[in-house]
C-alpha cells in the first residue's frame, strides 16, 4: 500500500530487520542516526536559530544524550523531565521551562537548578514566576488559530490573546522580571506554512508596540515546533519551511532579527521509529463482510495514542505486502472499544494477513513510547530499543 522506500532506505530497512528479528512484539526501534541527521538538517536550515528539543516527543535517554552532545538545548515541561536532562546538560542556560501550566514549587525547583527562562500565558503564573524565580527571563505564549491545518493541534489550551500578552509583559517588568520575548506553537504536524506568517506578524506587532509605548525592548521569538514528520499525508520538505519562514521573519524584522528559538519535537524524532506489532487475529463480523478487523498487539494505550480521532496516519508495511489487498479496520488488544486505530480512514492491507504476521508502523519515533498507559488490562508499556 505504501512505498516503504519513501520512508526508509533499503540499507536502513535491512539494518532494522536484522536488529529487530528476535525482539518480542510489540516494540519500537529508534534509529539514532535518523535523529542525528534530522538535527543537522534543521540546524543547517535555520542557521540563525537556537534549537530547544521538546523532550516530550521522545525522552529516551540515548536520544537526550546524543542531542545534548550535539549541542542542542532543551524545552522542558515538568520537573521530571528536568531531572532526566540534568544528567546530560550542565549549563542551565540550555534549558527552558516551556510549560505554561506549573506549580509554584516546580518553578522554584527549576530556579534552584539554575533555569532562568520561563514561558507564561497568565497573570497568576507570571506572579508565581516573579516570586519563585525572581529576575528571570519570561516569554509570553500567544494564541494562534490554525488548528484545521495541523494534524495534532495544540491551540486553545495554551497561549493568550496578544493584547493580554502585552499586559503580561508590562506586568513582568513591574514585577522585576526580564520581559524577554514571545512564543507560539502553530500546531504539531502543521501542513500550512502560512501559519508561521500570521504568528510572526503578531509577534512583530508586540515587539513594536511594547517598545514604543512602554520602552520594553523584547529580544526573542520562540517559534515552537510544528515541523513535520513523514506520515501518509504529504507535506513540504523542511527546506521549504525554512526558506518561507526565514522570508516571513526578514519581511517583518529586516536584517536585525531577534534571537530565534525553535522547539522541534516530532520533526527531529518522528521518522526515527518503527513500531513492530503482531497480528493477534484477523476476523469478519459476518459471513459476507468485505471489511476485516485486524487485531494487533499494539494499540491506543501502548504506543499509538496519536491515532486518537485518526489524527496521525502512519504508513504501514506488512510481512504479506505484495498480496491482493482489502479494506480493514485496525484495532488494539485491550478490552476497550475505543482501542481502535483506524476505522474511518480506509486502510487496505493484504487479504492473506493472519495471526502471527507482522505489521510495521513507520515514522513512530515521536509521541509513542511514553505517551501511553502503564498497565491497562495488564499490558506492560511498549519496549523501546535504540540502534
Ligand atoms: C510539544 C511541544 C513542542 C514540540 O512540538 P512538535 O510539533 O512535536 O515539534 C514544542 N514546544 C512546546 C511548548 C510543546 O509543548
């Protein structure tokens, strides 16, 4: 159904099959080399930007260690992520607390660990930062509405209206903080590059008005994540994102760009993973049904949560590829009727597919291994291996 070569080269596929042949399923194999190449490509595409990897996309230790050694900085969402990354990063100026939802005691924990860069989008959070992380740099996350073109939207819950961002940055200064910049996230797997243009224009407006009216000179724009991984729906190449976004920035800011931060998650690690699942059963619900149900040993609760609402559509490869195909519904192993990955999306898989066959889920390096339940129905968390 999908051309595997569009996603994984022959060489890497052979290496993967060899590496994974004796592993129990379900499992995820992460190819560190892919992440390394993605990081280099992103750096070269945005030579003026600092990269803060969004740890939540894949917090595997080998991933964090490698990115830390390659010079990445890190966007952190909780004290637990901070504890994980502290092992690999000594310099706290490479860390930011990017979650706008945080307890005071966690703000203090970050401050005590030397972190001085905090995101916010509300007054009470800002006051907490002023109290527990005095003098720190704060940047305000603004709302951007482009959810219909992002496959995994992140709007609504995070960010505030630009008018409120203005007030918060004024208040930040009054509270003795350093009003540092603006952030946004245009939505994960954002296919419409124009989304960055709207957001950058809002940031520019805030830069100008705060300088003119309040003598607050902002220094930084954090452009979030949103860059794509390779799923079924096609996207532009990262180089197109880079040239367009760079053009948007220079149209608004000329040659005098503020400090630019990127917080990639999915685009760095998504393509690095292959989730191997085994078919438990292939079944029909009546004798003449044309659609078969394919039940596998991975599901929404152990690795495939981003199939919620069938948002992310992974390319699938099976051990029966080449045989005649028919329409299938693909479901997980638990006793929850929500544990169905694809029903509306009409996947077609070989009609010969049966118990014991393998289905490989390509591009499953982001938001899979830890974005999962612990032991629902007794199933253990999916195991991750690194090659
Ligand atoms: C999740 C997240 C990211 C990463 O987004 P991707 O679309 O996966 O690149 C970046 N920044 C923040 C604040 C996030 O919450």
